[in-house]
C-alpha cells in the first residue's frame, strides 16, 4: 500500500545559523557544555499523529566555529553525501527520543537570539530501519535528524524533524526538508547542569 508523504520546508540563513563564529562563542560553550535538556516530543502529523514521547538532549560540548565551517564547506563542495561524511566524524552529545538509548548528536550549534533567548540547532545521523535499507525506500534520501531548541527569554520550546534532507539553496542558504507532514513540537523543555538558563 503506497502512502503520499507531504513535505514541509524550513529555510535557514547560513549567516545566521551556520557560518559566522559569534564573539560570545566561548561563553556559550561554557554555559551549555555538560548540560542536559529534557522535555516532550509531540508529533503533529505523519505516522504517529497525536503521540508524545520523552525527549532528552545531553550536551557534551557545543560545535565550534571550525567544525561549523567544515560542515558548510562539505555541503557546498559535495552536497548532502559529503555533509554526512563530515558529520560522522563529529560528536557533540546525545539525543534520545522515547525510552531508547538514542543516537549521537553530531553537531550542536549555539546561536544568541538576543533578549536572553538562545537557539540550539542539532543535526545528527538518524538510525534507518532495516526495511528502509533493504527496499531502498524514498526515506533513505532523508538521512539526517534535525532539531531546533529555544531556551531562555520566554517559554522553552522547539521543533524536531526525525527524517530530514539538507541541501544548499541560492549559494548561501541551508534548506532543511522534512520527510513527514509537519515537524514534531518540543514542549516543556527544562535545562539542567552547566547552564543557568531555563
């Protein structure tokens, strides 16, 4: 039985998220390295609409300017495949959805949003199910997991794309495409550990 999959697209400006080291990068790293963020994932659509699961992000360290530049260069020179090869050599922490052991969070990028608000962008290599690999389903073209977490300066919340495709658009924009209908919501996020935010 075939099923049509809707696509939702999140567009990110490279200069805002990926490309420019911030002057406060050292302070941000000190604040979030060693922190744990917990909350709930609520699936809006897709195969699990209305389902909620525990969410946990363990931050060992945040991704620095040199690693961010490596990711940018990889996507520009070799597209998604080169980005994945570069990402495989990185580990910034661990992301857990549900009660399993989770997967490595390969990149955790901290961005100061102003007014006490901080954005964490998480990019990771997702686990693919055996059936996906065996039958070469369309979902294998969406090998990444992607999340955005907003903390401080208001409600702590975010979004999660469990299966994502990443590509470069217009030469300076990262485009993250969701295999599902809508990104899942991250709610009730709490920060414990090194960070005093939240």
